[in-house]
């Protein structure tokens, strides 16, 4: 790691994957807590001899080799670490000071330090004591698909077989009217073809799996097996502390999808939009992608309550997730990672979802027509999709691509394109960047962590946008990480 890369890391500061420790004459126990949390999350970089604000204090050069030996001894000691781990600290020079850099890869195991399990949350190491949280960590580490868990005592009478004729018709319609293989199958053959009935290759148990229960189970059976499962649909536009309308949905995934779509249709405007010579419902496209994502990719063994919330300036879905990273997803860095491939395949067969990864591209494409902003995809243990809303925004494109709201279609024909773009309210990327700009103009000495707290946003989200604004030359930071300030160019 060269000096330029180190300087960038120290300027950005601590993140979910970077931690600084002072380290005077010895390594404190909190450094090992960080090692444990990095192993249990996505890995990270630990720097000894650096203060919390990124200032390099260094470690005594004479004792640096002994510190490395003691570190290796501790992480390989089964009385301290379980399971033990092999790491290779490196002694490096930075601006005439000695520091120790330790790269910690993510582990396939769940580790504990002094019999305590630690996890990484933002830039902190957190003790994990709740059984549900520990179970979630094992699920994430084992890279298993919980939808495949077999329930041998679930029988056909526990499933909504009355829905299968409807699904056969939907699959045929989604197949451009051609006969779908499900059309000629018996109920048992269809369930096996959709991989809803299978064999556990470890225990030999046979039966219907969790995917079958979530897709077709009777309501009481679903709640017996997943008692915390529900999706809470909320409208918060007038009473923002509670709600204006609410629907608690605890039924099979297909009917949940339909009820959530209806909730969106009831509370969101459907702006007129032509793509080529075809009218498309922007509302249906956007809500469909959000709802399909929260139902298909949810971790159903978690007790976290999923939500679909509509507010004045945004709507969002959030659900429990088996995350592989902590990041903001964009079309450029997107790597499709199916959490429930059986459920996803079923939804694609009946036309309620497209190929993997299309949802991200569709939302980025159509949100700019609907509200003038871009969506946010935040990947973590809780997955969120945030879509900006602006009921007054009207998109005016080329003659072949003209959109207006249905209420003001006549009026818009007499107004100029410039006016509509002037009326865009800041949302999505623009709103976040505007909020950051206003705040640092008022208080230029704030750290990125303080900015995130003031804006009530995730610190990694703020760092992402501020790094982008710096790269575009719109803001810059002068001085040290601790005593410097932000300048808006």
C-alpha cells in the first residue's frame, strides 16, 4: 500500500472496513475486538499507530517487531480467539513514522474474542448477544439458502392449491401465449418442477421447503413457520409521526405482491408517459420493482419487520437481508446475487419479476421520468430501496418521448420545457448533495460522521456522496482531518 493510498484512507477516516488504533507501548484489547468484528463482517484494514481522526501518531519503532509477534500470538491463541486465525501484520513507514497495517479478510466462520462475538456496524465494534442476531451471522457465513429448508410434516392440504390454475394461466400469458410446461402438469408435478418439493441431501428428509410455504402456504401455516413474517405498508403524508393509512400484510407472497401493488396504486399518482408509441405506467413499473425486490430477496428467518412506506418526498422498502457487502448499489457496480433463487424463479415464471438485476436498471431509468431523481439501493443486513417522490415534477422529452401528469396535460402543452426542469425539486442524489452543501457552508469544520448525524443518514452514504462531489471538484477539504474545514467551490 503506497503513501498516496494511505493518505486517502486517513483523510476519509474510519468506515465499516477501516479502523485506527493509537497503540502506544502495547496493543489494547479493543484492537482485537475490531479484528473479531472484521472477521465476522466483510473484512477490513486495521492500522496501529493512527488516532481516531486519522492523525498518524506512530508506534515506537524499536518495539514494532515485538508488537507484531504479540499480535500474532494473540490471534492464534484458542483461549482468546475461537476459532483462531492467521494474520500477517506489516510494519510500514508513513511520513517518517512507523505504523502497523493488518489486512483482515472476511471469514467463513463466526469468531469470538474472549467468548464474546463482535460485529461491525458502521465504524464501531458491537457486542452481539441476541440469539437471533447470532443465528443471522451463521446464516450469512454459511452462504446457505434458507428457502430450501425442508419441512417434512407440511402436507399438500397445508398449501393453497386453489391458486395453481391461476398461476398456470399467468405463466402461459407470460410465455407470449404459448403453452407453458406447467399447463400440462399435475399439481404434484408443478410443485416439483418449481423446486418447491425436494430432498435435503444432508439429512435425507423429503418434503415441501420454505419457498413453497411462503409462496403457497395457508396463512396459519406461514405464521406457524415464520411467526415474525409480515410486510407493513404505511402512508405518511399528513401524520408523519404515525400514519394516514396502513395495511399489515401476512399472507402468501403472490397475494402479498398484489395487495402491496394495490396500496401503491391507491396512494401514488400515475403520470402520463409515452415510450415510443406505447403508454407506460411509471407508477406500476417503479412500485413493481420495489415490491418484487422486497418479497423475492428477503431473509425470511429474520424477525425484522419489512416495510413499504410512502412519504411526501420519497417512498422506500426495507427488509432483512443476507448481505454480501456494505455498499450503495449502482448500475455500474451491481453484481446480481440471488438470496432466494427458487422464489425468484417462480416470480419470473408468472411474470411478476424479470431477469436478475433488471430491477436496478429499471428503477434508475424510470425514476428520472417519474420524479427527476435517482433511487438509492443500500446493501446491508437491512436492505433498502429509496425512491424520490415529487408530485409536481413533469418530464418533457422529445416528441416521441413526452410525459406529463394527467391532471395538467392540457396546460403543459402551452408551457416551455425550461420551466418544467426549473421546477424540479431536489430529490435522490441531488437532494443529498444539496443538503451536504448547505450544511458545510454553515459549519465547514464538521467531520463526515458529524455531517451524517446532522442529516440523519448512514455515514457511508454521506462519504460516498462527498467523495463524488470532491472528484467533481465541487467541494474540497483543506487542513488536517481533525482541524481542517470544507470549502464549497
